[in-house]
C-alpha cells in the first residue's frame, strides 16, 4: 500500500494538485471564480483623471486598457500593464486620458472614454468587462 500526501495551501481538506480546482480560495473547490464588479468612480477634476474601483473575489491579475487611456493600473504603485492582486478585495484603477482624448479633454473640459478591465484569477480563466465613463477637467481661468 502506498500513499501520496498533497499540499493543501488553503487548508480546506482537498489536495491542491488533484482534488482542488481553486487552491487559492478555501470556499471554492471547482475552478476559481472570475466574476468581478465595478465600484464607484471618483473623479479628480483638477487633473482630469478618475479612479475606478474594481472588486475581485480572490487573488489574480487585473489589467486596464482602452482607446485614449493610459495603461496604468494602481495609483499607489504607478505600474503599467497587469497588476497582481494578492487577495480578494478592491483594486483602484487610475483612468487617465492620452493622445486625442487628452487633447479634447484639455480643449473642451470633458471627454468620454471606453475602458476594458480584465481579471484573471490565479489558476482560472480570464474575464473582461468594458465601461464607458466621462473624464472632466476644470478649466483654468
């Protein structure tokens, strides 16, 4: 008789390699959930930027893209491209115009942009959502 002991990182009683489809979340034994939702949008009118909050169910990677938008993810880290999320919670995404959208924002004081947010849970499949929003910049007198 032989026995193999598997690691159990989330301590749910299921082996990470053969039994647990989502070893990073103890409540889930199937594939990791890739559902996420948008929180509120906070505009910074003096700079013409906005912060969009995204609620994620577990660890993974979040990325931001869109036409006329800088691909920065988290305001605190000033990182480009995708950002690793260590646990479930809220991620702040910095929305900042570039190119034609930035010129229109500076000229008119407002521009509509369409952003695409993608979330890929650790060990799961990616999910993406789009959201249209308006950036507003207070004109200097």
